[in-house]
C-alpha cells in the first residue's frame, strides 16, 4: 500500500479507536459487502427506517399503517416513541429485496407530514 494511503489508514485506526489495522480493514470489507447486498436486487436485505412525524397530522397515521399492511416485505419490529405532545419517532426494522425495501422507505418518507425520515443500511450478517 502507498505511504499516503497507509497514513490515511493509520489516522482512521487512531480516530475510530480500532485496536489495529486489520480490524479497520475487516470493517471496510464488511461495509463493501453490505453495500453490494444493497445494490444487488436479487438478495434480501435488512434496513432500519427512522421517521419523525406529527401524529396530529390528518390521516397520516392511517396512511402509514395502510402502506405497511399492503407491503410485500416484512416489518420485523417497530419502536414508537411519543417524543412530546406533537411529535412521534418510529424505528422500523424491515426485511425484503433491496429494491422493495428502498421503495417502501421512499413511500413512507415522502408522505406529507413526515418531518424527517431516513433509511439505514443493515445486514443479517450471514455472509461474514
Ligand atoms: Ni406517538
């Protein structure tokens, strides 16, 4: 590996607190594998959808529920937090084919009344 790249790696090891270079490189390889899982539409992936919304928003809650009931993938678990008088935060662990998971997340996040939404890449971890 070139000195410049090695220097960047060592800085990364230091910054993130890895015990050694090998552990940092293992994580980078795993991240690449997960990224590949997410671009390969054939396999199943696990995603974590986070949304923040105002539950007073007319019909939003029922639209969210309706979308979930009609989705072909699996919602493994939902965590719902009532943040304050108005705002709710939901975390959903979802499983399905890559494209299907992304479409579901896009549909949920783009609904009127959703204040914030993001889809986090995760993995079942089976391949490594
Ligand atoms: Ni709530």
